[in-house]
């Protein structure tokens, strides 16, 4: 059967599921996409902020990149500071290719832009529809869906894409493990809207002994602070009077990945397949990358190559985010002193700076062969 005629179900309409639907739709497929929630992530409760250059490349054929660039804040500089002194200032535009390393756009905005483009193909997620059970043999998968009105539908699909997040029902139904580790310490975040102008052009990490506070632009008047310190809000030096504390949250950091990213014709993508620290802003970007690769492979009739092809990218990102997280969560005073001395020296070395920017851009994973000239 031609791949365009195969029945495809996408479980989860987060950034990963929406991207999979869009990339399949623009290649002539008509997937169904369901989500247990009533709609996309609220604009004020955005988790992912960073959109890297690789994602902009991947979303350029669907033209979502054009709309992201209109709405996002370009992060032109990345600073590291300690005791009020800037230790390093990296120009994030110093990367090859058409895009700078990273832009900031709240995840809720990104999801709405993906939804808008998807509606051009007349595909709308079936909200408040829960994947309850998954069974079947290796060629056809039976899925039970429960809708808001209590009705239950059981249907067979040729392909199922599990983009249902870190607690994936599909992954659990397949009996796939999600081994890894959880960090001892918690992370805290708060988003503030300011009454006066703020500078959205840079991100900064302020190092303490121990701990850190990261400052990231969300919009032209909202900044996010993310920290390892429970009392971080009392340490923030606000750049303008606060108009509103928009959102606050705390979370533990896990590093996990599914034992395998596919079983039969069920494919795991995004947080359903791997989770890690937000250091490096890779989570949503890696999920979008999974979705783009999977859609391309399905269109080529090569989806059985997906699990093996994606593993190196997942390994690279888990390693990079683990290293960055170790740097910002150090507790031993001697290690902190060495780090604070070494980081500015290392970042003055062009090759080291380029390597860091290469990773932040997302260019350290395999380049998409279906996009001409992609890095
Ligand atoms: C504080 C924080 C900051 C972050 N910052 C960044 C960043 O800067 N850059 C970055 O790239 N990433 C970042 N991330 C990670 C990013 O938020 C996630 O990696 C991203 O949301 C994963 O997208 P996803 O679509 O795979 O999963 P999700 O966003 O979790 O979406 C899964 C969807 O599946 C639905 N669902 C779940 N179960 C079912 C079911 N049984 N049936 C139907 N639907 C179901 C859910 O309702 C949800 O809509 C951050 C995360 C945190 C916590």
C-alpha cells in the first residue's frame, strides 16, 4: 500500500505531535491527531522557550519558521556572570547559516503557529480525546480512544506516533522501560511582566556559591528567571518595576530515554522517548527534530530505520545537557572556584566557543537530508 494511504494516529498534540502532523500533511498524508487536553499549552505557562537554528531549518519547508521569526525574540548574546561581574559574553549570531543560534518564543506561541499552519491542510486535533489502551501485532495497532462525552472508540492504525509526553500511555502500553536518573535538587522558575522596557536581546546565567539564576527573555516585557535556589526570587535584580508575576513553578530534573524508540509500527517521539534538563534548551527542539525525521521516513516507506537513526542524536543531547547541568549545579567550593576561573578562559578560545554555539544551535545532530543546503 502506498504510504500516503496508510492510517496514521498521532497521540499528543504538543510541539512534537503537531510537527509530525504538519510534516506528514505537507507530504500528502492525512493523520489523525488526538490530545487529552482541551487545547494547546496556555500562553502564560510556557515551559520551552528556546528555538534553535536546527528547528528553524526543519520548519522552513512548512514556512512555520517565517512566522516564528516574526514573533520570537532573537537572543543575540549569552552572558555568564558572577558576583555582579560579567565573566563571558558570547555573540550567538556567530554561527554559520541563515539563522542565529537561538531565539526565544513561549511554547504556547510555537504550538499555536504549528496549529495555524496545520489548519491549512484541514487537520484539527481532536482535543479532550484520551488514548486509553494500545494493543495489536507488529503490523497493525489497535488503539482505544475515550472522548469527553464518555464515548469509546477502538480503531486499527497502520502507524501510531507516540508524542504523548514523558508519562506516555503508549510507551507504557508497549511495555517499554524509561530508564534513567532523577537529580536530587529541584529547579525553580518565575516569569515577571514589567511595567517598563526590558532588554530582550540577551540571556544570562549568574553563578552563586553554590547555585545559579538564569535570566531569559520571554517577550519584550516578560523575563523568566530559572534557578537552583529556593530563595532565588529575593536575589533577582529586577530591571524595571514589576507589573505582574505571570507564572511560577518548580520541578525535578530527570535524564531518561526509552529502551527503544519503536516497537512494530509504533514510534516514540519527543518527551515520550527522552527527557533531560532544560539547560541548553534542547527538549522541545529535539522532539520537533524526531517528528520531522519520522514524517520523512514514513513518506519514504523507511520508518523502520527511525529508531536506529535517531539514537545518536538522543545520546548527544542527553550528554550535552548533562554536562551543562553538572556545571551549573556544582556544590563543592573548590570545584566552583575552578569553574569560575576556567569558564571565561575557555570561552575566549574561538574553537571552544564555536563548539558550544554549534551545540546550542542544534547543529550537533544529523543534518536533514531532505532540505537542500541544511547544516
Ligand atoms: C521549565 C522547563 C523549561 C524548558 N525549556 C525548554 C527550552 O527552552 N527549549 C526546549 O526545546 N525545551 C524546553 N523544555 C522541554 C519542553 O517543554 C518539552 O521537551 C516539550 O514540551 C516536549 O514536547 P512534546 O510534544 O514531546 O511533549 P508534551 O509537550 O508533554 O506534549 C504531550 C501532549 O500529549 C498529551 N497527552 C498525554 N497523554 C495523553 C493520552 N493518553 N492521550 C492523548 N493525549 C495525551 C498531553 O496533553 C500533551 O499535550 C523545558 C521544559 C521545562 C519543564
